[in-house]
């Protein structure tokens, strides 16, 4: 009987995952209520809201924002023309990506893949990103007690529509007691300020300016 019970126990999570329904919409917002499970959750011309403790396979939209509540989980998160907000203790297994939108990670939020955008700020509040940070024209703030593996890349504009707003010099701040492992590579001019209590990897393409206290003056 024990092998049979073990087999049943192993198949139950798979059966539960198979019943998770996709949610799709056009011209309207989508909400996954607190504690619920869903598959791919998407919309066009609307926002995606994932409640506290909810679990989704993917959350994405075009022309709208995506936000994960506290302790929510997602396989990946993406938006075009909108912001992404990850609540406290939320977790994303894959990548978080925005085009023309800010990305904000709340306290103890965790992204195991890359976190990137083209335009807009990327802000970590005592958060963890395992796959590196990337932007073209956005500012990056690795806030106090945050941790990043995989380095930071600020890429140069490649012309066309990606060139919009790219003449402004990005501002990159590594806050107190933050850790950035891997190379910090800057393929365009940036202002890089690093706390005297932070630890960072090698820097290419910029000269770090040290600061003390909670933030640069």
C-alpha cells in the first residue's frame, strides 16, 4: 500500500496544476483573488492584479500594469507600456520584464531570473534578484540590504523607437549593505554611486563614486 500512496501523493500536485485555468481579457483589467491559483493571466489595455498569496503561471499585459501582492508567486511577469510592482515576500521563478515602465520590488521580494526594462526606474527594496538587472534608459536603485547576482547591464540604445528618451544619462545607485555579484557593465554614459558599505563586482564603462549615509546627497 505504501508505494501506491506515494504514487498518489506525487501525482496530486500535477493534477492540481493541470486544473489551473488561464485568464485572458481585452480592454479590461484582470484580478486573481488572494490565495487563488491560475495559469497564464493576461490582458490588453488593462492591468493584472495578483492578490496576496495567490499563485499564477504567468502574469502579463500590454498597455497596463502588473502587480503581485504580498507572498504572491508567479512563473514570470511582463508588460509593455506599464509598471510592474512585486509586493513584500513575493516570488517570481523566471524573468520580470517591462518596456516603457518602472519595476519595483518590495521588501524581501525575490526574482530568480533576470529583471529588466527599457525605460523607467528599477528599484529594489531589500529584495533579491538572482538573474541580473538590465536597462537601456532607466535609473537603477539597488536599495539597502538588497542582493543581486548576475551583475548589472546598462545597454546602449539601438536606434529606432528604443532611442526615445535615451539621451538622458541613467543614474545607478547601490545602497548601504547591498551586494551586487558579477560585472556591472555600462555601454553608455551613466552616473554610478555606490555606498561605502556596499559590495560590488568589477565595473566596466563607468567610475563609481562613493557615498556614505542612507542615500547620495
